[in-house]
C-alpha cells in the first residue's frame, strides 16, 4: 500500500468506526439505508474517487478505490456496494457518454449527492444477459420503453439509472443503453426484495410502461448497450472482489480477537492448533484475494483491462469471503450465530457477493473462454 492509500485507509477507518459501525446492527435489522452516511462519504470524496476532477471526481485510480472499498466493507458491505455500483454508472458515463451527458449527469453522482444504479437483469434474463426482453421502440425524438428490470441495487433511492433495453433483434447486438432519471413518467418501482443479507442496501424491481426517453439519453448508438454493460462489469467485478476482501478481513478480525480472549480447557481457544490452522488458512486466502484484486485494478489503471483477471479476482475474493465468514461463525461458536457479534451479518452479506455482477459460475465461463482464446490463438 502506498502512502496515499494508507492515508485513505486510515481516514476511512476512523470514519466507519465513528459514523457507520454504531448504526449497523439496528439498520440491518430495520433494513434502513442512511442517505446522510452516503452523502457524507461523498463530501469526503469517496463517491467519485476514480472520476476526473473536472467532473467532481478525485482523479484517483482503481487501486486506490479498491483500498477504500475494502475499508468501508469492514463496517458495511452495503454502503461499499452502493458506492461501487454508483461508481460503475459514473464510469459508464465517463467512458461512453457525450460531453453533454457527462455534464448533465456526472457531478451529482461524483459528489455523492445522488446515487446511480445499473439495470441489466430481468426476471428471465439473469446470467444470460443478452436475452433481455425489455423494449425500446424508436419514436420521434426518442424511445418508448416497456418492460421491467429486477434485482436492481439502489432501486428507489438512486436518481440516475443506466438501463439496457432492446432496440434491435435478438442477442447482444440488439441491446442499447439509456440514461433514465427517477421520476420520469412511465418509470415506477415494483417490489422491494426481502433478502438474506445486504439488508441496508435496497434491491428493487423497476417497471417501465410507455416510458418516453429522449434521444439524447441514448448512450453511444443503438446496438452498443451490451458492450457498455460488459465493459462496466469488467471494473465492477474486481471492485466487488475488493468489497469481499473487506468483508472477509472483518470476519477474521472478529475470529482472532474472540479466540484470544475466549478460554476453554484452561487456555485461550486461539491456542488450539485446529483453530490456528483455520485462521492461518483464512489469512492466507484473504491475502491471495487482495493480491488478485489489486492486480486486476492495476491492469485497469494501466489501460490494459483484463476481463479474465477481473473475473478471477471476483471469483477468488467472494468465494473466500463466504468461506472465511462461515469459518468465523464456527470459531465464535454459539455467540457467532447470534447478532451479539457481527460475524453472522458478514456471513449473510458474503453470500450474495458470489451471485451479483455475474454468478461465480459465469466468472468461470468468462475465464474458460479467455483460456480457450489464448490457447487457440495461433
Ligand atoms: N467488454 C466489451 N465487450 C464485450 C465484453 C467485454 N468485457 N464481453 C463481451 N463483449 C462483447 C463481445 O465481444 C460480443 O460482441 P461482438 O459479437 O461484436 O464480438 C458481445 O459483447 C457478446 O458477447 P458474448 O458472445 O460473449 O455474449 P454472451 O451472450 O455469450 O454472454 C456473458 C456473455 C459473459 C455470459 C454475459 O452474458 C454475462 O456477463 N452474464 C452475466 C450477467 C451479469 O453479470 N449480470 C450482472 C447484473 S448487474 C449486478 O449484479 C450489479 C448489482 O446491482 C450489484
């Protein structure tokens, strides 16, 4: 970690312990998202870290951003995810938006005044994203959207939505990407999901009924929406990995602290070799995950994004978070299963990390496709 990253980490550690941690148990139970926390993180610069300063960002790189997400996730996976998905929306606008689109939509997102949401999944199009059915029919001056989106992170609390809809025939080439604002006539919210974890972060269905979106809100041109979505996921996937590292680190932290003080059979349970080996493996897997995440981020920062490595980082880090959080509950024993300690919350939050932004099976599909390409190139 360089000096700047250490400074960011320390600043965020102080902030999360004072301002996020005290609310987490209550807010998890009550499924309560605090906009003031998000906006305060925004005013400190953490909601637009990787965007250029001219659009209100901090002009930092994805390695710095990964360090920040890991730190926030140590108190709240939910706020880290809200920031990471909103950053994906910003990256899309910055990379593919026109100057006008950037000026119109970026500053309120980079400042953390508003949240962005990424809308690809539908009830019949999850892993097979290119089969999405929502339609965008060309009319004078714009498009009419009809259909629905499901499992949308920050649905209802976000103000700017990147929505993928079909303007052409079947498959990836028929998909276009649009910028939608909360409050657009014909755009409403459906059911809010009751979830196992990520309870502070709302996940909601979006409904579009004859919703008019102006032509100037189309990103790039018709048929380029799938590439926009995939390119965004290339970054989103390793940032989910960074969050998973924080989630796992916190669980290990709790397991070590507890096992050093909990005594059974006249010794700290940490001193049983069976538990030591578990914690040594947990720490090793976390470091492997962090290195993969940072390498994927570094490749992106060097302008040579590597989809295979991004998928590997997401796969390794989120599987690690699941294993480490479950092991932490095991080490804490009975109390680990109660909300007296936060490990059960981190275990619930870890599960969906293996599912969002492409299930870990899809990560393996992309990794394998890339391997085949490399081996059959010549
Ligand atoms: N960058 C740019 N373009 C890409 C790309 C990438 N990383 N990956 C694929 N493409 C392009 C391809 O080149 C191809 O274009 P051409 O034909 O012009 O070459 C086009 O996109 C179609 O690609 P594929 O043939 O590979 O498409 P596919 O239908 O086989 O699907 C898939 C590929 C990887 C399985 C994809 O469907 C996928 O990623 N599925 C998982 C969906 C997903 O991740 N959903 C996450 C929802 S969002 C979320 O969870 C966020 C949240 O709220 C927390």
